[in-house]
């Protein structure tokens, strides 16, 4: 990651078109996270246009939701970051007509990396998917 360009990610306008959280992305997920100081949380209702197998959420969208939660958690913790590693464990198929909750916490932090753990939970409380990630710290969030 030493050869990655230096990123200035301070302007909130840069997030408006983010596929995961951008409020102005017409085809995005528009995830809206809350933070209680330890856990990032968002609710998500996929709909039919995000299916893979008929009636079920596409696995790539599941991974995207988890990745967005993990990146947002690192930001809530005070760091701009990019995903360096993502591992997803799919537990069960996710019907597109259900409402899900995604949660994430920081499990470990070093000077350059933040490790996170996330879960996508169905409305009945069952775990649909779990993920871990390593987030590479790009710089500090300037408005924190």
C-alpha cells in the first residue's frame, strides 16, 4: 500500500455519490449509519433489483453492505480508510423482501490498520452473513 496515492477525503461532498452511503446516488444503497461510540448500525431493505437468485439478495450486495459498515466504523473511530482485506462468511440466503440490520465494531487497531467485525442480521434475529476486514488508515478525519 506504500505506492497508493495520498488521498484527501475531508470534503463531505465526496460521499454524496458513494454506492453504499451516498444520499444522491440514484442507484445506491443509501445506508444511514448511527454510532453509539462502539458500534455502527444501519437498517437495510434491499428490494427486487438487488437480487441474485430469484427472490434472494445478491452475495456481492451483501458483501458491499458489510464493507460499507466496516469502512464507516473506522471513520466513526476517527480515520479515513480504504479496505485492504475483506472476508465474508455467508450463513444463509437473504430474501430481498426482508429488512436487515448491519452492525460493526472495531476489534483491533494499530498505527496503520484497523480491524473490524460486522454482521448482517435478518428481521427474525438470525445472522445472514458475518465479515471481518482490515482497513488501511489513509489519514485522520480532520473534523473529529
